[in-house]
């Protein structure tokens, strides 16, 4: 396992903090843009049958896992500082006959690992590796600028939970299928089904976590992955009439939630942050149709969108105030690089235009729902998230107010009836824990403990 992770870390060396803004984020963005355009062609609409659960959990896909846990143990990563918690990495087969396997990296909590919850983290894309989340955002180590050693992340989320990073779907990072045509069958429901089979098998490998409180987190396009997986878990628990996976809550950040409002909110964010002109904002709202049934756009819409693109091209849209990285010290790109956001997956078969019905389902099932937003992200900005939440028309339980960390405003929060919490993270870009690690750790602790931010 160590050698595999080692390769990956070598690659991540080039993603020193400023580089994040140019590779990881750009690619995450490209895939999102690509998705939006392909959706216009495919016209998925608000087809709620897209929440249909693919049920390929059967005996053929649940395998004995005896002894595999110890094989997965990672003694120490190359260049890693001393650490007292256990780490594991390895594959879980999710479809035997197709030869499909997903790669995970798991870090146990610094303390109280037997009582702290299990938290799954998913990066988005589609196509982005959750190891990027581990090494650049919320994991226990980050990469030094020498490109050879790691340093401790004082604000790692494994101070609050046992954290499981999963590369999904097959085709992302180390996760693969021996049936390459599988990659063209990717989509929300297949991803959720495979992730579910992964979890069931992973819990066989780590049986001490079977009854543990379980939470799912993620950012960006994981705004789809997280709810789709949670929905699948609830479906199977209900079908079995027992708690197979002890799902307690879900949390998504700068997340794709509802295409129409996501897009409108992005335009308004650029307009209100002096990035595009008021005229273009007006034109876009007048001429562009972001409704789920739109299949074409007018020439006027395309022209004003062209202006938008011209205005954002030279800034980092994932953190609108970030400096661009022109440093010559940045390690050069290796010739053959597995990427943070790869392009193995070219086709995305299903992606409902909204996941709001799933959020409502969780709220009515007593599942904790939190939505956070780094407030200097321009890609899925805070305006988009607010518009999407407003669509749900929920009564306010705790009015909008600032929340604090070390006497400073960490962000703002509002709690809705039915247990939905919205929280901003001040001065954080798209990858919130990367830009504001302390605030992100405080946020996740409050979420896991079910305590309102204040
Ligand atoms: C690991 O645990 C030992 C004993 O509890 C402690 O002395 C040491 O400082 C810890 N090391 C780290 C890196 O936390
Ligand atoms: C994929 O194929 C390789 C080579 O035959 C094999 O070693 C591996 O176990 C297969 N993966 C799965 C998940 O079956
Ligand atoms: C579900 O399980 C409970 C006990 O845990 C039982 O009382 C109930 O009848 C079961 N429902 C069905 C539909 O089997
Ligand atoms: C989409 O549907 C809405 C409401 O049903 C309708 O008003 C609008 O004209 C439709 N847009 C397109 C492009 O068909």
C-alpha cells in the first residue's frame, strides 16, 4: 500500500498551496462546466426516478474481509512526521465479475477512536480524488514545499472523528474497473450503488465501526454524491427493517444542489463582487434559461456568458482573492501523472437537476443536514447555496448571526426548522478546509456534536 500512496504523494508535491488554485480547482471546474453543458444536451430534468436506487448489493458482492484490515495498515508514509493514530489504505472490490474496486485511505482519530464517529469524505468533480481532500484539505498531513516531506495538519478532522477518504467512482484516482466500458456507465446512481457496496464490505473489514455513528461529508459535486449515498443507505436500512449503516447526518460544502439557482447565484456573485458588469448580469438573467428543461440558449445569452468567461479567466474562480502562482520554486509536473481530477470518466449518465428532494427526505427521517459555504468561492458561491436553500421554503428556527472562533467571526449561520443548518466560513474558497483549516475543524466538530455554531 505504501508504494501506491507514495506515487500519489509524489504527484501531489506539485500541488503546493498556490498550485491548488490552478490544477485541482481548474480541473474540478472544467468538469463542472462540462457537466452543465452535457446536461443541456441530455436534458435530465427534474426526473426524480433518478433517485432510483440501483440494488446490486447481493451475496456476490459482499465478501469475507478477514485479515485484510492488517494488510491495509500503513506504518508510515514517506517523509511523514511521527503520529500516534493508525492509518490504512487499500482496495475494496465492489463488483467481482466486472473487476471493479474502490481505493480508500482511512485515518483513525488522534484520541477516543473507540467512541468518536466515523466520517466519510468525498471530493467532487465528477472525477476528483478524495486523496486531494486528505492531503490538501482536512487530512492529518500536508506536503512541504520541498516536495519530499509531509508536515502535520494541526486542524485535521481526525481530531473530531475517524475519517475515511474514498476515491469514487471507479476511474477516479486509484479506483478502477477491469471492464473499461464501466467508465462510460458512470453516473450518480451507479456511484451511490458502488459506494454503498464499498461501505458494507469496508465495515466487514473494520467490524468495530459497524454500529458507530456514521456521517457523510463532501464538497462541490459531492453535493450529489453525499445525498445520493445517504438516500441509498436509508433505502437499504428500510428494506432490511434494521440499521445496516448507522447514518446520523450529512454535510456538504460549496455544493452543487439545484442547477437553476446554482447558476443564477454564480452570476449574481460575480456581479456583486465586481467581477462582471451589471449590464452582463442583467443580460444573463434576461436571456439565459437555466430551468431544468432548457435544451438551447439564445445568442444573446451566449454573448453575455462569453463576457462572463472573459472576465473570470484570469482570476482563480475557486478563491476569487487568491494570488496566482507564478513561483519558479514549484516542483515541475511529472511526465505521467495520475491527477487530482482525472479525465478517465468522459460520460456522466445521470445527474438530476436538483437534490433538494433528498435533503427533504433526510430531514423527515431525522438525519442531520448541514450545508456550508466558503464565502470567497465563485464557482458554487454562497449566493447559489442561499438561493437553493430558499427554494426549500423552510421556516427559520435560529436567525442569521455570526459564529465565532478565537473571538473572530468564523462565518455566519442560520438554522431552519426540520434540522437544517446553513453556515458560511469566512474567507474560505471552494476547498474550505484548505483555506480556513481552523474554522473548518470548528465547523465539523459542531456538526458532529449536533451543536449550533455561535
Ligand atoms: C504519542 O504518544 C506518546 C505517549 O502517549 C506521547 O508521549 C507522544 O508525544 C505522542 N506523539 C505524538 C506525535 O503525538
Ligand atoms: C483486475 O485485474 C487484475 C489483473 O488480472 C487482477 O489482479 C485484479 O484482482 C482485478 N481486480 C478486481 C477488482 O477483480
Ligand atoms: C421490523 O422490525 C420490528 C422489530 O425490530 C418489528 O416489530 C416489525 O414488525 C418489523 N417490520 C416488518 C415489516 O417486518
Ligand atoms: C421550461 O419550462 C417552463 C415551465 O414549465 C417554461 O415556462 C419554459 O418556457 C420552458 N423552457 C424551455 C426552454 O422550454
